[in-house]
C-alpha cells in the first residue's frame, strides 16, 4: 500500500489556524480587538502580507470584523445578524418574524447514527436533547429538537426556565463555545404524531424540515438542530447577496 502523502499548509493557513486556536482558547473573546497587524506579524515572524492574507480569510468567513481606523476584532455574537438568524421566517405581508420559545423537555440519551454523524461523535455516545416549541402570534409553528454532545456540555442544566430564547450566547457564556457558522438542509416532510399534536396540523399537511449543524471557531460541531415548520401562514426566505 502506498504511503499517504504528507499534508502541507501554506504559511498564511498556518497563521490562520494559530489565530483561530487562540480565539477558541478564549484569549480573544467576541467583540475584543486583536493586536495590530504589525505586532502580530512580528510575533509570528512572518511578513505583513502573509499575516494580512490570514486575517482576510478569517474576515471573509465572518470570524473577524475589520473596523476602519480601529483594527480587527473577533466577530461578536448577535442573534439578529446575518450569521446568527433563527430561521428566516416571514409572514404573508413580507415582514420578518421572530418566534418565541417554550422548552418542553431536556433529556439525556444515547446518540443515534444520524446524530452521531452530525456531531462527529460515536453512535451510542451520551447526548442532551432539548425539545422546544416555537410560538408566533400565540400559535405553535415550529416543533424543534436540539441535540448536544454531553462531553462538550458537562453538567448541563436541566432547568427549563434557565435556557434563553437564543442559545448561542448561552453556549459561549456557560461553556466557552463560540458558534461562528452553520449549515442548513431544507426538505419537505409529513408530520409525525408529535408534530400533529404540538403544531395542531393534520397528517397530510406537509411541513418544512430544516436540519442545521452549527460549528465553533475550529469547525467542530456544536449542535445539531431539527426543526419542523408549519408554513401555512408563514414562509421561509433567504436573500442571496
């Protein structure tokens, strides 16, 4: 069998990874400014151009933000920003709407194959499942399950009343896990028994199913979220820019 070729990263990619690691370790928190480009280039022993290339990549990935005349800062957590929306739901008048949440249950269990694959853990590993209902205009519109690795969230609180409407800031404040990106897959599905009961929909009404995996600074999965949405009076919209 032929030996695997050794991997090689360009110098700017190594600097990018080093900066990400320091952010992940909490040296620079959300909203805090990095040292000047000159200071960082000197610290890493690289040219200003190499350092700037690494920072430009991190900026394009929305992990850093450039401020004219001020410097470069770690992207701040912002639930209403383009990076951290909670579902791009709009009513029939074209107004964006933000559902409130009611936490139904928080339980520990064992990861099934799909949950394990999404969270990059072994099947049968301990997970935490948060079951929530999302409310709009006093009506349930989203049936949602959020799955977390128990290893990444030790001593997770089982107090239903402590969880905020938006969880990303909670993850950072309580566990130092800073979500910087997410991927979503959208499909149509028929409601199961839970959906029919909690969303008050008939068995033949299609729901929009959104499966989201969110990632931290070094691309490790933080959560897997499956949400089934009744779009009878609302629609899901994404603006591509």
